C-alpha cells in the first residue's frame, strides 16, 4: 500500500501528517517505511530526533533517491505500507508517486493561498488521472490547522468551497493545537506526548484521520 502526502505550498503540516500516519501504522503492527522526497529532509530529521529520544517503534526513513517512482515500486513490494512525504512545489515527484499510490492526501489550512494552491494540485492530479490504474488518482484534502471549534463557520465554508470545486475532503480534520508544534521538535506523535504538552483533542483528531484513511482504502479495495 502506498500513501503519498503532498502539497504545492509549504507549512501546511505535510511532514507532520506523513510521520503520524507512518508511526500509527507501525504501532498497529504494519511494516512501514517513510520516503522523504523533501530536499529539506524534514522527515529524516524527525526520524533522527525520534531515535535519539528512544521512542518506539522506530520508523525507517529513506531520503530522496535518483528516481522516486522506481524506488517506490520496489519498496511497495517489501513493506506493508510506504508513506511518501513530498517536498513543496515538487510537482514532478508528486505526480510520479501519485500514479502509484492507493491514496494521495493533500493537507490544507484555512489560508486562502493554501486553498488556491490546493486547487492547483487537484488540477494537476486530474490531468494525470487517466494514467492511474484506477483511471483517476484517489486523492483527498485533509484540513489542517483549522479552528479548534467543532462547528466553526470558517471550516464549514472551506468544506463547502471545495465541494463546489468537486474536491473530496476528509470528514476528519486536524485543528490548530500547540501539541502539533511539540511533535516536530520531539520526534514523537501527539498520542505519545505527556503532561501539559498532551492534548486529548489532538490525539482524537489524528486517530480519526488515520481511521478514515483505513476506511477509504478498504472501500476502494472492495469496489
């Protein structure tokens, strides 16, 4: 199984989402590898910090190979799950990986520029869609850094806007909580945080996103 996480714009919690998916899958017993195609090496840095912190399970991370698509196909035969973290504006690599993916996740915050750049990503995915084995790239937006209010109008408006553009959006979302900032510098995921750094809401939100990923992939396989 291959899950690609990518966005045109940086700062949308792309790497945090990818590392959380990989770690939660590893905790469930899956054999997982994280492919870091970002030249900044954010996922690789996170993995190093996690190892230094002694956190378990460790998630193996591979840096950008010369040909990501070829490497991805090879890894998919060796692991239960390959999670691909795509660097911002790296369209060539994103589209190559998307054509091999069981699911493409595009994180997007509440900023208008992020929303517009997300539409650009989906335009590009639609153009290459006919080349995907399923005839279209299975992709969806995951809203990140949105309001902590469960029924915030701004979040509902974003959902309505994407719906009007025929863009699929996860029911689950990730709100703007301080716990997410902690995970980047600690090498942990939100469910591993303790004390004042822990947010049960953040844990619930990420678990809901992960559960929806599983549900969507199972539904696709059953179709």
